[in-house]
C-alpha cells in the first residue's frame, strides 16, 4: 500500500479545502466568505483540521470542532466535514483521517466525538458505523 501522509491543515491548504467542500456539498461557495471562515476556524485551538496526502497530492480533508457542553460535562468534538477524493476512496484514507482525529481529540481531553451525516449519504453512514460510531440521535434543523 502506498504511503498516505496525514498532517494538520494549514492556511496554505485553503484552495484544496475550498474545492473539496464545493465538491462535497455539490455547489460553489463564495471564495472570500469561505476564506474568512477557514482562517477563523483553523486558528481556533479547539478545532482539528487535517489533510491527507498521497504522492504529493491532496486526497482528503477532515474538520472537527470541539466545544464545552454542559450536558456532557466537558469537551465534545463534532466532525463537521470529511472528504476523500474520488481516486482516493477505498484506500483507507478516511479511516486514517478519522484515527488521527481520534488521537488528537483524546490527547486534548475531548470526551466524545460526534458526526452528523445527511440522510442520502448511506455510504458515509456505513463507514462511521464500521468505525464504531453509534446511531443514537436524530438531528433537526431550521433555516433562518
């Protein structure tokens, strides 16, 4: 198996992340607004931003935001985005990203990781269940 390198995402990774998020969501977001969000989130010590590389090419990204929640009595991390390129899928890259996220989160005192995944993303649901995540909640949203 080829070497996959997982490292913290940097400001210099923005263009890759921007393309990944556009692909993940099936739309093109305003670049300048995305830049501002990325810079703010990447500089937050409670967030984990990771990039996966293979043969000097970006092949994946994961973001996890942690916050102190009263109803958990401590830090809880929520995976906000995870994307693996089409040619990177099936190579264990998602698992490597998730395993690294778990290591960092645990070292930083995060009690639990959570993920919300859209109803149509059935492959993602199977992946998270395979990785030990339990389906315990329903998420409701309200557009403003």
